[in-house]
C-alpha cells in the first residue's frame, strides 16, 4: 500500500472532500456541445490549480457538472464562487455567442452562466459518489447514455 501524506495546514491536518454540483442557468443543454464541454473540463482543472483546490472526479450531464473536490480550509460558498466565477468568465470570453440576445440565438442574454444555487456535500459513501460522477452522461470523457438511478437501486 502506498504511503499517503495528509495535507497539513497551520492549524489542522486532513482533507475535506465534497461532492459538488453546479447547474447551468435556465437549464440550457450547453454541455451537449463537445467543444464547450471539453473547454469546461480544462477550465475546472485550471481553476482548481490556480486556487489550490484538489479535484478528483469531474463528470458532465447536458446541463450540469458534478465534481469531487477537497475544500482544504475554504468554505462551501467560497469554493462555489471561485470555481463558478472562473469558468463562467472564461467560457463567455471564448464563446461570446452564448451572451447574444435571445432573439439572436443566445442562451444567457446578459445573464450569468451558472444558476446561483449549488450543491456541495460531504459524501457518506465515497465509492458510490465516484461511481455516480463517472456515470454521468459525459463522465470520464465518454459520450454515453446517462445512468443515474440504477446505481442507487443496488
């Protein structure tokens, strides 16, 4: 078994893994677009590196993203703000057509990319959450049909 060193901070030692989910505003299926989805994956990894947040899993459905992140010493609202803010800004810079007015085919018409709400919870069963994230419609880079409820039926 591999030796694993827990992260050490000035006042504590350990990890705080969270299962997170961010939904796209207005439920637009923007992640069905492979270019947007792949760029979003890259952005989440960049944001986590920039803000020193460990990310273990990342899976997309057509209008939301699931992730498994270690919060370190940050709060849930801070994690959501950092990741959502970074990704939205960069997505709108690369895909300005998303911000066009509604009558011109835009999706977000002078609005934000992400729904203001978010889900961040400490997983009770880490293996099940990892399986759930990997089984998203676009989990692990595979384009396949979504399997959501069946993993909870076992």
